[in-house]
């Protein structure tokens, strides 16, 4: 899968937070239901974006994130796990993290994450690649402030994104005609997120956030009566092993947290720096991330103790570095 598609999948996963957060609230209000069940402690959900189709027997997960609904510290967190992280896969030996999904779907991925990082997860949500483009198209586009350099770059990517986008409502292909604040269609927005040749990954991450904020702005502008239709529209793009009541309770918890503090805390593992990780070709695994095994404490303390990764004492102290060779 292209890097652009991986970025799109990541955006779809982040987009899922908003419908999930409002689902419990809206369902409760519309149907006047009281589940009388409070979700306590820390709940982790594995969010997956895959490059396979329903009729394929096996495929790899190209984007993996842990969505944390933390009722202890009243926060919602989203932690990316690099797909090329070099790990021990139970029963298979050493390999890339996403290979565990290829060999054993979400169950083997659960085991790998538990054995490698000490984090037990048994819930997952999987997102279809074109979901975000469909939602943006459904919303009538999103507003994004584009520079002249970005405009030239995105127009080079639009034709290929448009051609691969299977939506009868996508309309005729259009390039972006100017810089400044522009209303982007689904395929234009995704093309914008794919830009990576004009600057660095940091700027690409910023473009992703700009698109998400544009979607969030559109969603906030919808009336309560419009949300059920949007959720119904999004559901075919999503598969999960959670039932409706569990989603209701988790959605309500997420809504209650985000209604008070709309900030979604973000993390990434491995810790990408010159000390705690090393990227490159390794043995027969191809290009992988080797990481400092002791730095797992930073990941766990972020998820369970709500300690920001950048403020973790482990990263500022002189510790023995042990790469997973």
C-alpha cells in the first residue's frame, strides 16, 4: 500500500472518534435509554486500517492505533504503533508488527501487543480505506488553508486519488485553483494529506490535523437530527467485535470526557529519536524499527498513568539502552 493510503487510513481512524463519542449521547437522548452502567478505569481499543478487501483471505494491517478511554484521569488518548516495529510474534518468530495481523488477524495481534508491550487488548475496530473520503464527500467538503507550494503539490496527486476513488457522487475531477482557504472535496482532501515531497513528515502530520479539524468543524455544525444519518452512513465502513450496548457505554464515556475537555492526547511508539530507536534494513525482515525495549515504560505510563511521553523521566535520564535485535 502507498504511503498516501496509509495516511488516509490514519485519518479515518481519527475521524472515528467523533461519531463514537457522540453515538452514546445521541442514542441516549433520542431513545431515552439509561444503561445504568459506568465504564470505569482504562479501556483500550485497537484501531486497525488494512489494505485488504473483504474477499481476500489474508492481508496486513497498515495502520495501528490504540484508542484509550481513560475514566481514571478523564482523558481520551490515541497512540500510534509503527507497523514496521520489529517484534517477536508468538508462534512465528521475529518480524514486523503488522505481519502478526497477516498471520493471525486481530487475535494474534492482540497476543503480540501483550507479549511485546505488556498491554492487554481484546477490543478492535477496523476501518475501510475509502471511509474518510466518503464522509468528506457526504459533508460537502472541508475548509483548509493551503499555501501556494501545497497547491502545486496537491494538484499533482489529485488525478491518481480521483481515479482510484470508487464513489458515484465524486463528480468531475477538479484541481485546486488557488491558495488560501479552500473547500476541498473528499479526493482533494486526501490528496492534500498525501503531500510529503515538499517538506518533512512533521508538516505532513500538520496537514492531517488540518483536515481532521475541518471535518470536526463540519460535524459540530450539524444538527442533532443529522447525526444519526451520518452514523448510519459511516457504519458500513466499520467492523468491530463489540456489541451495540458496549459501544453505547464507551461512546457515552468518550462523549462525557470530550465534552469537558475536547483535547485528544496523542502518542507514538517506538520513541523516534537518535537514542531510543533505530530504523533500517535488518536481517531478512527488510526495513524495520528497532527500539529500546526499556522505553516501553514510556508507552505504558502514557496510556495507563496519563503521563505525557515528552515529559517522561525515562527519556531525560541516562539509562541502559537495549535494542531489540
